[in-house]
C-alpha cells in the first residue's frame, strides 16, 4: 500500500489551530538521551533537520498545532558536531548524525509508534534520506527541493511507503500551481509563439533553482511555450533582491519571490504572473497539515494513490 502524493493533496486538513502566536504548553519527562514531549492527540512529528531555518520554523509550527515534536533530528555529521544540540520553543532537540540513525530510529519508533518524518535538509541529501525512510517504513513529508525527483518518485512508489512529496508546501501557492496545471489542460498551446521570462528570488542559502518555478514552467510548456528550466533566472544577491524584485529588507533572509512574464511575438500583449512570499510560516503550516493528512492515510491503511 502506498500514498504517493502530488502538490494538490496538500489542501487536506485544517489550519485552524496553526495560527496561535505562542507555542502551546507541553509536558516533558526526563529520559536518558533527550526529553519526551507528549501532546494530547495527532501524530508525533520528527523534523530533519531542525538546525536549518525552514526545519526550525516547521518544528515551531508542529508545537503551535498541539502535536508531538519528537526531540531528535537527523543531520549531517559535520553539522551535528558544529552545532551541538538545539532547542525549539524551549524543547531540547538532540541531533543525530548519519552513523547513529539506524540505532536511534528503532528507539524513537518504539517511543512514538505514530511517527511521521518531515524532511527539510539539503538537495544533495534528498534521495539518500528518502531511501532510508522507505527502507525503514517511515512515512515522510519531503519538503526539501532538488535531488533526482524522478528517482525519488520511482523509489517511493516501488517501496510501498507512505509519503507526501511536493516542491512547495504553502497551500495557497499550491493552489496557484494547480490553477496553472488546469489552465494547461484546458488550453493546450494557447501561448504558442510567445516568449517567456522567469525570475525567482530566494535567500542566499537556497542553492538550487526553485522547485515551484520548475513546476509552473512545466505547465507553461504544455501551453505552447518553448522554455527550458535552465532558462530560469535565479537571484541570490541581496541588493538585486531588494532593488529589482522588491523584497522588503527585513525579509531578505527568508523569502520566495517569483515572476513569470509571457509576451506575444509582436510584443503587443504581455501577461505577468507573480507569487511573492515573505517569511516561512506559510510553508511551515502547510507542512504540518501534510503531516497530519499523511498520518490519517497511514492510520486507515489507505490504498489511494494521488499523483
């Protein structure tokens, strides 16, 4: 049984409980390696890695939603040594290096049988991490972009493991992607002969090209545009982000601005599509919804496959 989920499935679940401004209180009991954080209901969520800004923001959203945050986080060996253990809303989180993962996961799963993994690591780690999750039957939400996406989807499908895989976890942005996919299905070739320019801006730490931009470009290609992913312009210089893209200076460390411009052959018609996000909260909350949805699919042993 498996659930291989595309971006459209992130609409599942409610965000009603995700907008509290402060972290919800939790009970903490002492254990040998870390604290066990227990919530009243919902899955236990382990965020890999809490050392990154997106992972840390998601861990905070897990707590705000009243779910159990597993007080362990997989990370790279060098990062584990350099950073040491960390805290999320006052909850100690122990970092687990690659060599300790297998032993640690058995102990973690025995304590948290309803475990769901969230992955916000690095593009280079996507496929290896997914392989580990599948091999150990760990349901996971893959929020990290990059890696070999075709191999990722193929390997997860072959394993029968439960997973949510999407290049964007912000539900409103996912709605925009779905709108573009629908447009491509309803009006194939409508932009034949037009030219296109795509510019995306993210914080300097994002090393790969926007997965959302790639997905939207795929829809435009079906609408007749001759445009390659390699033509997407990637902006990581702070002065260009502010002056050219209009990113507020306060959000230069965390933003996602995208502009898609299509122009007719005689330049008499121009259409511009934009989606600009400041901060990480919308993605963190969408990720929590995805984890909750996935946990329900596992609980009812769903055979549904959503592409």
